[in-house]
């Protein structure tokens, strides 16, 4: 049935930002299904994301082009480093305009590279009947050490060792470019490394790029599978 087919496709799209898990994601059904008020978005169970919703009726298979919105970097919640790290300095970790521009550029580059590598989707700058809009917003940053600048770290402390540089949280929305209707959304939190090592501006920037590339690669891979199956998800995602 058409409804069943798109429900399965919806599960795949809602799982774009989720790492593989043992239990197959399932869209809630019945009277107790959790639906976002004023929308057709239904909660997806058994995902590793904090929240995942999808419109079971959305025709995801029709999209052949993608429009990337700039990464949202306003009103980002910043979880300050722990007490042991705060002893290094007394200035709160914050995002500057330069930081925001770099994050947007790195995310855009990661998404563009991964989506272009599939060869199945044209990246466009304008709306269209077969254009899917992907909008991501950075919601939280949890660094493991004070920022690597002259004001946040005391003079003379040249090396700080931490377990990774921190964690990033993101919300990604998939919508129809013409109508603006939200077809799916997912939230995820990820860290680039759990290994101990130097914590400085260079290593932190590299880890952020790895996280962005990881998200972008997963999105591109799943969209490519949907494209190749002409709207029918691969067996592993049903």
C-alpha cells in the first residue's frame, strides 16, 4: 500500500542522524501515538536520538535536489566545563561572531561535499517542486575545557589534556522547499573522540569538522539509498 511504503521511507529519513541501533525504528501508531500539535509528525520509537518525528505520508522519494539552509548558530546553549577545568581560568566559554561563521562554513562544506559525492542530488539555492530543504540548528555545546584564547586560559599553561574536546547537539529538519511543510525532524548529540589528548583551538576545530562530516555522511548515505530505491527503503531500514 502507498501509505505503508511511505511510512517505511519515513522511518529511514527520521533515522538519518541516528547511529545504527539493535532495534528497528518504528513510527508510533494508534490513539496513543505522540503527534506534534498542528502537524502530521509522529514520534519514532527505538531511536538513539532524544527525539525523532516523521510524517508517515510524506513522499520523500520524489525529491531530486537539495537546498541547504545555513547552520543555525543563535541561542546555542553552552554547558560550561566542569569545576576542575574552570580552575584553569575564570571566563565563561562563549561563541564569538568569528566562531559562528567558522561553524557555519565547516557545516556547509561537510554537507555539500557528502551530498555531492552521491551524484544523485543537485545542490540548489532556490525552491522547487522536487527540492528538499535541510535545515540544521546547533542547539548545545558542551566543551571539556576553557576556550583556547588569551583571556580564558592562564598565561604559561601551554598544554591542557582532556578526554575529547566536548559534545555537540544538533536539530535537523527536513521540509518541502515550496510549501515549507516539515516532513521529518531529528535531534542528535555526538562527540568526535573519547580519547585523551591535547585540547587547543587546532584540535578542537578538527574534532568539530569530524562531527559535522559524520552527520553529513550519514545523511548523504541514507538519502542516496532512498534515491536508488525510488522511494522504497532498503531492507535493512524496513
